C-alpha cells in the first residue's frame, strides 16, 4: 500500500503520480458542482409548480407522470450533488479521486428512468385528445390507446430499474456492465415504443386534417371494458364514413353501425371534461410533438452512451450529458408547465 509520500498530493486536480494523468473513479471526470446545484434547483422548482398545478386543476393523471418524473429528476440531480461534494483522494496505486459509488448509481438510474415517466404523460394526453376531438381518426381505439402505451412504458421502467438494481448491487466491473446493458435494452425499448406512438400520432393528425376516418379500429381492451360477451377487439366503420357508396338498402344498416360506432368510441370512455376547440387541439398536438422530439433525441443519446460503456468517450463527456439530457429534460418539463395540460382538461378548485 502506498502511504505518506502521496498524501500531500490531495489537492483537487492532482494527477496520478505513476501514470501522470488525472484519474477519477466512476464518472471518469469531476462532475460540476455548479451545474449539479443549478439543475437540482431547476427541477426542484419545476416539481413544486407541477404539484401545485395538478392540485389546482385537479389534473390527477399528471401526478404519476409529469410530477413523478420531475421528482425522479430531482433525486438524480441530488445524487450528482452528493457525488460532487464527496470526492476523496485515494493515494493507492499512485492516486485516484474517488466518490461514493452509491451516489453514482443513484444519479444514473434516476436520470435514465425519469424521461420514461414523462413519456406516459404524452400517451395519456393524446388518449384524451382522441376521445374528445376525433375518436374516429385513429386506427387504435381510444379505449385501448393509453392503456397499451402506459403498459409498454411500465415495461420499459421495469427493464431499466432491473438493470439499475443489478449495476448498483454488482461487486465487480462485469456485474455493472451487465446492469448497463440491461438498462440500455430498457432505453432502446422506450425509443421503439415512442416511435410507434409517433406513427399513430402522425396518422391521427393526417386523418383529422383530411377528414378521413379509419376504416377499422382495433380495440383489444374493448372486450373487458364492454363486458365479457361483447367482442370489441376491432370495429369496422360504415362505408358512409369512409368515402364509400351507400345504397338505399344499406342505409338503415349503416345508420345502426354508425350509432354503434360512435357510442363505442366515446360514451364508453369516462370523460367529464370540456370539449376542445381546433385551436386547443393544435396547441396540444404541438406540445406532444415537441415533447416527443425531446424524448427521442435524449433516448438516442442515452442508448449510444450506455452501449459505449461506463468509461466510453460519450459517458465521460459531461458537456454532452448536460446538453443532450439535462437541458432537454428541463426544457421538456418547463414547456409542459407553461402549456400545462390541466389548462385544457382540468377543473379548477375555485
């Protein structure tokens, strides 16, 4: 064990006396204390505002999505504050700067998982838009839309959380690498789910703009929502609604189908809020577009980073992390605070 000769080299920025290079454990760099405090404050303020807005507008669905996601961000940035304030000089093997491994795992797990929680807000929000402003324009029925994507989102969280747990409890580098790969799988899965969501989102916008209702809607959860003996896994639109030719003999049948379709599309979905004007729909669609874009960019960055490994060039680049993760997610939550969904769907307390 190397002792006293190296103890005097414990000033921040001191190099390893054997290799002559500056060496840090875990991060591969000394995380900025300033940025750690800044983003802890940014997300902390966002958390308080989101919590107050969700209560004031009774937008309870934003609590486990926007509010919870921001709380996880605060937890992650708290971990970086912990890391930035707990560096110690280890004189062994020439000297290396060590920080708490628990703080490191805490911040990486929280900051990887948080945007997945944000994604659920988009899925639920778009499901509400479909229900109130155009249930006939989506190939996936509004009853099933939010359910399917929220379940997929939970699956992403489980995979990412499992990877984080393995990495956090690992006793060697091989174990932490396995955890990182599992977390990567969760991030990639989230990216795939987000892209599928984007496809259905674009389809709905195109159909609504061109007034082209879907010929058939798929509603895999309809049979449970409408009773065991009623199979609503798919609903076929009457021809009169999709540009087909309606004959006198089929008029009454099409009328019956249309009535049945409208009832299935809207009345069976619990919603007591106000209807949305086209202007409000456009604003909310713009909100989802920007939010989804930010999440996709961040997910691509995180996927590449984790695949490159804990000590890869991307993982040890703090400015890149600040720009493609911290800033993008802060922008996300503040956009969703300024254009708060509860403004459109919520019911004020007073």
